[in-house]
């Protein structure tokens, strides 16, 4: 097992990785200069904004859109009144109708193109917004959520493969995990990951329990579909101090083909809240972090048996401490676990390591 783990560790460490579930690399290096605030009417709703170049360009396009929208409305009214005779004038000739009808189609296309440009500008502005705004609490829509995850994981809006990998060690156990694919889907981040774990024990039942516990603490299962949505983001002016909270939902599966100690499939649904905070030294060469989460877990009978617990549904949480040094190397320790199942409480310390991109 040790040789296999060593080779696997070397393989995974050489891969690029952005963040483990229990720590992030904040991609905002410096805070933007202070900006004045203003207002825009975005899709009919008044919104307070920071005055950035993107917002200025957005406003110019808004004025152009208003002009074209007014022309379009007047043209449609003119055609309608002429068509039912209420304007009192002669009926337009076919050539005039064709000309005015073509202009209606052109205006609709031009207005649609302007809205696409505005959406693109606002998407860029959303990244500036979460950087300017020191606190965001339950204030994440589609664009701000996308900008938030892009800041944490650095993978933009397109799905990215093999973006997250790491290793961990527990009591005679070891595991390797990696995200196979991840990306932003509307207001949530979605990722599909896999994990391989192993355990050494003379007692088969104990070995099975330790392996299942290793998966529970680190990733949840050997195959995991993960959804996350930001609740809160507080940060200092230069991101030296950060506090982040997310809603988490997971679907996990342990497949025998991926190395579990049982011959039957085990699965679980996980719903919880995650809290992460960090602080770095002035030159960002050393960053200390903590991660705390609490989850409600609903597992199958095999999932329950693998863990050696009496109930299918239970609560489980953990506290992880660690540090990132030289901006790219991370070590972490799960120092405490708490659960409605006594056997899962403060069971043992799990150590982890990772290279951050």
C-alpha cells in the first residue's frame, strides 16, 4: 500500500490544482483603487453600482438602447395606426410598408445586440464588485456567484477538467482525491470528483470502517457530485483577511469497482453549511486558515454498515486547521469531528497536503 500511495502522490502532486474543499487560494492579489458609486436601472430595477469603466460603457449602451427602443416603439405605433386607419392619412404603399417593416427588424436585432454587450460588461463588472465590496451576505446572483467562484477556483465559467487534487492520511489509512470536471452552472458551482482510499488493519471490519471514515471526512465517497452556493464573503481591502460561507449539497457513491471493502454499492445525500476563514502575512508567503462545516447526511444501509453506525441519517461536522506557504503549498489537519453518532466524534486526526495552482 505504501508504495502505491507514494507513486499516486507523486502523480497527483505534479498535476495543477486550485483548491481543496477545506482551503482556497484567493486570486485577488490587490484591491482595486477606491471608486465612486452611482446608480443604474438594470432590467427595470434600480441598482447601486461602483463607477468602473465597464459601468460607464454600460451606460453609453443604455442610452443607445433607449434611443433605438423609442424609435422602434414609435415606428410600430405608426404602422399600427396606419393599418387600422386611425391616423387619418392615406394607407402606406407596399414599398413604404416593406421599408418600415425592415427597419423594425433591424432595430430589434440592434437592441438585442446591445443587451448582449451589456450582459458581457456586467459580467466583467461583477468581478470588480465583489472586490470593491468588503462584505456580501445573501447578495449573490448569477454573475456575482460566477465571479465569486472564479476568484476562488480560477476556472471561469467554462467547465474545466482535473482542476482539484490532493492527498490525505489518517489512522492507518490514506486517500487520493481529484475533481474530474467542474464549472459554474447558473448560480451554483458543480463538480464531479473521485477518491481512492486504502486502509491497513488486521481486522477486516475495522479496516472497512476506517476506510469509510476516511472517505467521509475528506470527500464523502469515492464518487461525488458536489453543488455549492455562496452565502457570505467578507474580506479586507487587500484580501489579507477573508471569511467565506457556502451552502453545500452532495450526492456520493461508493462503487466496489473503485476499491471499497464491500461488494455492494453505497450512497449518501449530504446537505450542509461550510465556513472558511484565513489570514496571511503582509507578503502573502504564509497564510493560516480554518474550515468548519456541519452537515446532515442520509445514507443507504450499506453506507451505514461501512461506517459501523446504527442510523442511516445523522449529523456530521469537522474543524480543519492548516496553512498555505509560498502561496502554492498547503498542509491541513482535521483536528476535531462532531456528530450525532458518538463513534464518529473526535475519532482521529486526518492530515492532508496539496499543491495550489
